[in-house]
C-alpha cells in the first residue's frame, strides 16, 4: 500500500485508508486505493474537536484529501475542521448518522488560509479559561450541574458548553449571564458521565486506555445482572469505573456465561443422598463444576461435582433413588496407567538390553566350542574323571575344547590317509 504524507497534526506518514487517527471516530476507508473512488460523490466527512464530526457538500469542486484543514459553513459564521473521509463510503456514514433531511448537510467554503488559522488558534486559547469561569458562575447560581468542557467555533463567534446533570436544570438565567460575560453565542449540550470520561480519557484498572476513549462509539446500558451471571462480588467500588457508573466491560463476556449456565441445574434444586441433603453453594461456569453444601447458610461438608453428575443425581432423585454419595462411583472405573515421558526420553533406556546381549555373547553354546564347567572333586563312582566330564564324541576335535576361536578345517589329503 502506497504511503502519503497527510496533515494529521502529528506530521507523520500514514496510509490513505487510515486518514487521521482519532481513536473511536476514525473510519477505515477500504475503498481508498480503488480508481475513481471520489468520482460522482461530493460528500465529505469533517471532524472537529473531541467527538464531533459532520458531513458537508464539496460544492466548489475542491481537490480534498484526508488530513486537509477546511473552512465549513456554520450558523453563524464558519467553522474549522479536518477532512477524515472522502469517496463512496461517506453516503454510508451519512445513513449511519441518521440525518433526516438534505438541509442538515451544509457545504465547504474553502481550504483554510493563514488568517483563518490565526482566528482558530485565538478561539482555542480561550476554551480553558472560559470553562473555569463558567463553573464559577454556575456555582454562584446554585445550579446542580457540572460543566465538563467548552468548545469554541473556528471563527470564535459561538461556544458550546458541555454539561452533566442528574436532574433537569433550568439554565435560562445561566445563558444570559454567559452571553454578557463571554460576548459570544451560547449553546448548551448535555452529555452523560460515560461520554465525559470518553472525552477526557484515562487509564482503567486493567492498565489499558479507557474503552470509551479508545474505540467505543455507542454506549449500551449496564446492569448488575451481568455481574451476577459472572459471579462477581457486588462491590460498588470494584464494579464502578472512573465515570462512577458500572464498567462497560461487564457486558463483554456476559453472553458466554449465560450460554454456559444453561448446562447447569437450577440453584433451587436440592440433591439428596442416603446420608444428607445438599444445597447449592457456588459454581464455576467455565470449568463446569458445582459445589454443594449440607447447610443453606454456611459452607459445611462441601462437595464439588461436575454439572453432568449433578443432572444424574437429580434424575435418580426423581425416580426415588438416593445414591450413597454425590461423587461418581470410581470402583468400576479401571485406573489408567500414566505414561512417564521423562522415562521414555532417558539417555540410559537402552543400556539394560545391551548388557543382556553382551552377556549372552560370552556364554557357551550347547553344541560345544566353549569351556566346559568342571568340578575339581572326583565323582563318587570313581574312574578318576572329574564330575561333569564327558568324553569327546566321535568326530569331535578334543584339542579345540578350550579355544574360543573356531577350529580350522583340516587339510585335504589322499583318500588312503584316513585315520585308523
């Protein structure tokens, strides 16, 4: 993929499909390298500060690429933003944004000039002092609200105040005070606690960047039921995130736990044996293990069995049969002999067989040729021969009895030289 230099604020080099990397607002343009991608489509996606972006018509036919800074139509005046998406994917993003009418899509004026950037920088320098002063004015009017951020328009004629409030707030008097103090047009926009955390950013207890600030674009409601399915301790300090709401990550694995819990018996079912009645105590869903206790309130005589065994005992109880124990009967099961992998890879595993072969090689054979086992004591029958001595058979060579080397074949002579 060909790399292009883009004015993405960092001065780095990135591919055309990526554009300006702005975390959850970035849209991957997989049609960027297709020839004629921008032909016949004048819609352009423009991003502003924080999590705000809009869609505009390129009615003037400007040659725009991702990363270009443009001046767009606003009410009143104009605003400054960065182009983040062009081509055929922009109409799909417009449908995703649920823009109801064509009048919501305004037009692009021009690429920015040095004069536009000077006004833009002056407006951005006023944002933080304005936010501090706005908080003081809201506290003086005793309004139960928190102003989280202030965003000035590119030309400095309008300011958007983002606030958080648990209840409905009557800020009509506050708007009049803001207009007199800041001399700009005021717009109030309410956001939630999760949206504020996404705008500010931070590091979560897992050690990674907050999901709401990294990639999340929509917030799904989180309830304590997700924590119950996962057997998480109902501790508000551990379940709450930096926004003081339940952590969004509680919903990530809840579907897996709900599916796995279907393979477990109900917690209200009691298991009966010949000796005791067992009650549900706890379960390990992913390991498919259930622990039962003989007491409802405290852990007593805990027994851990598999979910399959629990259903077997429930079936036996329904038939009127009570097993002797919750544990499976292991008497009928023959234990398998384990395989010692270390023994298989031993360096001396062939030494015993080699020794046997060497010993067998030195022992005499029954056909002769080896040293006979003789005893020094004479036999009780007399004869002067030692015990175990056998006279040589006819045709044998008695002179070769003690020699381990094979006997040499006799030289051939005349037929009349046969031994007498």
